[in-house]
């Protein structure tokens, strides 16, 4: 049993606010000074955890880890256990996140995170977050009698390019006292993702199909959060990857996969483990950083980016910079689209900046940029103000440059690899056709991680090191991104006796059969206009009976 934490509290990275409860952190999402919430202390597991946690199930490990971040005054142990059980009962695999050794001779493993209801890794966090929202609201409404007084209600608003929206909708559908509005750019999400979102008929789920781009949708959402009326009349909630509960939930599979691997190795083995993480907004790999800081023996966290490579550029140049090329080059071959994001085969990683990177930058500022602080409070305050300068510079000039010391501190825990679309396609093909992994099929996001892993496995400093293991996180089921998989595999044969690639037979899960033909609930909005969308939200809430 984890010893109940005395009192874990949270602070904002921008230095303005301290002492937040876990509940406030989860319900607010973003701090009022625009910073992100981080725990005041990164906890260490109880002594002997390497033994006592070794054989725990995913759910029991989740309980032990969550208990270190959520004080038991906030969520009593039995409630927390129940929330965890319910959140992971929707997964199709008994291990929740199984570890699949696809190339045993190379110590190469794929950590499959896509066995949740929407077939992508975001379910691991959003199934839990949906239950948490409901739990807090039920508790706030405990003393509000039916028909008397105003019930606490949360209106979640989010924009999606595909994955976050479906995972959020499946996490929140049917939850009491919560309504969810998801904006997606009309015709710009994949047909499967669109169908996943719009075929959920729960009354509290509202899909808004907006004529415009994903960035237009995101701008509207940002404007709504600071809308003078809407933000006063409604409690607005966010489910994007900056919500602390999402990071927390993702820590569990690092520990779980570590123990799974240990159980498969000869007793007494001390593997050197690198986690390779297909990265966009830096949430998934940041959870690995927390696991490492908690004491999990991780050699390196490898950030694998696609051609939207701001993070890879940071690790090569110490410049955190939105735009990689000069304006003259823009629009040229391989240059940037107007808004700077390149559309790749791994769209869930198509980002200009990685919002969660701010959390890592805070820890780096705390460690490196506070030499004269004499106590923890001073150190925190100084880290907050350094972070503030960095983020202001990024916002104003599109660039932040950190010192060599800061970069070196980051390199102790992280390395990075950039993977092109062409390499992504080649990797899907290679893994499908070449024994022993054949006929395993990767989705394009997972393939970015696998491409990076195979590169590292072949690197001279790895060659011959028998105890180095690479665990590559697989973030989506290939059926979700069949366009890229078809592109890579159509007409390709998967090694001896496997036969030609066939999407229907080899990839499509039962759950996707006929999905696109099912009844849908979606409202069109003809422009990405704040007023139009605010109106759609007010009307949606009224129809649902939640508007007040
Ligand atoms: C969201 C997502 C990612 C990127 O994860 P981050 O936490 O944003 O770095 C990678 N792959 C898939 C399939 C995703 O949905």
C-alpha cells in the first residue's frame, strides 16, 4: 500500500500562484497567469517499490502512483480505486498497455497504448479524466437538492484535428453535470475519426463541424475561454494535453512496461532502457520524465518528431524556435504552409510549438538558472520568472534561446530524432515485410517512433551492448490512419506465407465495421466565428437541459 501523501499541492510554471489542490488543477486546466500546473514536489515511491510493485496490475500500479500525486484528503483511497477500475474497464486488453517484443534479437519492444475505446493512446488519460470531472461535480452537487439552487455544471470546450476529440468524447459521454463541445474543421479530419466523434449520440456530447482549419477552431476555443460573458456565466473546462491529470495518467505505463520487461528477463538482469516516444505536444514523453524523476531507471527518453521538428531543432541548436526557415524559403519545395505547420502522414504530431514543453523548461530553469537562491521558495520564484521571460520571448519573437548549461541539463534525460514522411512509410513497410516482426502493422505515428528506434539500435554506441532495450510507444491503431498504412503497404507482401496486405482482413477492427454509416449527431457552423460558435454552445446547452 502506498502511504497516503501528506498533502501534494500544485504550482503554476509562470511563478504567480502556489498551493493549488489537485481538484483545482484538474478543473481549471490552465493557471490564471497562463502557466501550466506542476506538482510542488515530484514524489518518490515508498522504499522497496522495486519489489513491492513488481507484479502489480496496471490498475494497482495506477493506484500506487496516483496516490503520490493526489492527497487522500482530496480523494479517499476507496474512491480513487473505484475511479481507476472504472476508467480502465473500457480497455480491450487485460494488460491495458501490453508490451509486444517485435524484434527479440535487438531487444526491441513496442508498447501498445491503443487498446482503449477510440484506438489511440489518448484514451489512457481521457477515460480517467472524464471520470474525475464527474466525480468532482457529483461531490460539489451533493447538497444541491433537485430543483433547488443551481447545480455545478462543467462545459468542456475543445478543438481537435482528430484524436483528442474522439478520445475526449468517449471519456465524457453520458457523464453527469458535464457537457462537451468539440469543434473539428469540416472535411479535414479523417473519415474514421469524424465517424468516431459524430456517431456518439449521448445528449451531453455536441459536435460542431466548422468550416475552416484546425487552427481557426483552436483560435475560437481560446477566445471563448476568455470571453467576458461565456467565461462568467459558465464553468469552462479543458481537456487538451496541458491538463495535469492527463500527464499523471500517462506515467503509469512507463512503470508498468518496465516491470513487464523485467519479468521477461533472466532474474537479476539490469537492462538499460530507452523509451522512444512519437511526440507532438510533449505530453506523452513528459510523463516519462516524471517517471524517471520518480526513480524509474530510464537511460534516455527519445523524442521522435515528424517533419514538424521544433523539439529536434531545440536539441541540436538550443533554440526553441517556431519557424525553422527564413521567409524567402517559405512556400518553396518542402517549405512551410502559410501558418507554418506542415501536414504530414502523422497528423496528431503536426504542431508548431509543444505546449507541454513549458513544464520541462520550468524544471530546467529551476535546476540551472537559480544559482543565487537560498531556499526552495526563492528557487521556485526565480524559475517562474526565468520561464516567463522565455515564454514571452517565444510569443513576441517566435524564438527562445537557452544557455548551453540548460541544453546540457536537458540532454541528460532526453535525446531527439526527426523522421520524415518517407522514412515513416519505409518503416511501416519494413516492419510488415521483414521477419521476425512481419506481418506486424504500425500506424504512421508509431512508425515515427520505430524509425527513430531502429536508427538508435544501429548506432555505433549501441551496437554490441547486449543489455540495451528500446521500448517504442505505439500511440494509435493502424486502422485509424489507414491512408498512410495503405500508402505504405498496398500491393506489398508480408514475408513468408503471409500474403499481400489486406486492410479489411489484417487491420480493420470489428468496432469500425459500418461505423461511417451509423446515425450521426453533428451541427454545422459556416464560419470559425466566435459569436456563431458561442451561440451554438448556448443553444446546445439549452437543448440538453443544462443551460442556465
Ligand atoms: C496526440 C498523439 C501523439 C502526440 O502525443 P503528445 O503527447 O502530444 O506528444 C502521437 N500519436 C498519436 C496517435 C496521438 O494521438
